[in-house]
C-alpha cells in the first residue's frame, strides 16, 4: 500500500522537481510489486517523483522483466512528409491534435466529435495503431472520440512541423512541406478547423488558426486561386483568445478554393466535402433586384443601415449590395467607420429621425 508520503506537494505536475537520489531498497520493492501488478513506469514516476529512466535503470539492475508497449503503432509515420496521406494528416493534427511533454512522459491526443468517428478510424489505419478508440466528454459536455499515443519519437517528429505543447499560441505555417503536397496539408487544416456554407445568402469559406499561420495560408490561396490578399478577410475569432478566422465569400472564389484543395485528392473528411458539393450544386433563391428595390437599399444604407443587414432584409448577397453602391457612386463605410456609426450615442431626436427615415425607405 502507498503511504501519504508517496505523493508530495513537490509533485512535478504541481511545479515541483523529480528526486532521483533517494530510491531506497524498500521503495524499489514497493515499485516492483506495483509494476508487476500492471502499473506503468509513467504512473510510478508520478507517484514516487522519480524520472521513468531512473526507475527503469533500477528495474534492470534488479532483473525485473520489462513490459513492452501494450499497444503498437507506427512511430515513424511523420518522420518525413513525402506523400499525400502524411501531408493531409499533418494538417488535420495541426488543427485538432494536442501533445504533452512532461519530463520522460510524451503523450499525443487526437479527439473529434463523436459523429466523425470514421475519421478517427482512418487515422488509426494510417498509424497502424491497434489501441481502442477512447470516448470522453470535453469541457463543454460534448461527447468526443479519439486515441492517445505515447511516443517520444512521434512527439519529436511532429515538433519539427510546429505541433508542440500549447501550440494554439505559437502556431506557424510549416516551411518544410514540399510544394506539391502543400494543398493536401491545407485541406487537412480545413477539415480540422474549417467551414464552408451560406453566410448572408452568399457562399463562404472559412478556416481558423493563429494570425501568423493564416497570413501564409491566405497568400498560398491567393496565388493558386486568383484571390485578393486583403486584411478584411482576416479577423479575430470572438470565441477564442488567440485564434483568427480567414474568410472568402462568393461562388466563384469558393469554387476556386475547392478545386485547389481537392486537386488529386484521395483522402478527405466526407462531411466537409459534401458541404462543398452542396454549394456547387445549390442555386440561391434571390429576389429580382429591380430599380425600386435598388433605390430602397440605397436609402437604407444612407440612413445608417449596414450593407450586411440590407442583404439579409432583401435576400440578396452582400456583394450585390456593394456593387449597387459602387454603381451609384455611394462611398462605402470602412469597418472602423461602420463601428463608429453603430455604436455612436444618439440623442432622442436623432434616434427618432433615424427610425422615420428607415420606415420611409422601406415603405417607398
């Protein structure tokens, strides 16, 4: 049995240090007994505050038969990025995987929501892993499925490409991926943290990451898909502290991105691919934009309504509203100007006049 002294306030997980010079024969005997009962050296390391390699060294000296890894997998899977499958999974892991490195303990975790369990099975097949899929709840209470792998080599290989502990704050676009495989890597990132669908009655493509990561992602998209490199496409994600979103809208732009990401592809997340296909085949039901509707939209914009709100009101795309503003020589508001208009405090009289103008524009 373990006494109270087995775990101390100096436990390494609580900020303390490992002690490797007080392993007495009594402690050795106790650890050997627990090890033979199935307790791993990693768990013994946590309980007794000795590094795993120190424990193993003493076990070898005492002639203890060392167990091999309970589950097997290909530790060399990411030793080099030289094919589509490896590049794709590297991108997916960049978006969704996490790694832990604590002294002699190296752990890799890859979890997705339960409906994407087929993706976890595909990754297991790629890794030639035989461990069972684990089910857990995340901090929001949603059920997730995934796997955990323990391997020093795997963690070191992934670190070469920027997949490191707490990578959400340090994520950078890898520079050592072959050019012919970059779009497979980017497709993996999109499948891990991307979205495509209808936004304000307009096709839209989005992907998440750090600002530095997405700047490079955007430049590669712009070069290969004939897109503009605009700072307006990159904005901070309101739901996270350090993440940004890259967004492109419009049917032609989204379809060009689709063609680039899925060029020569043989592996993808089926759910995301179907979203692209739906957009490709979907015909939006737009209201005919006759001269009276255009006049109403222009009046609303000049009265203070945003172009996004006008697009929602008349069931047209945001770009359609902007095009009519340009054609009628009405200057558009910048993002900062729109925010000032939105949040500018108004007197009762100003608010009353604004309401009258809006109602008048809508009725005409």
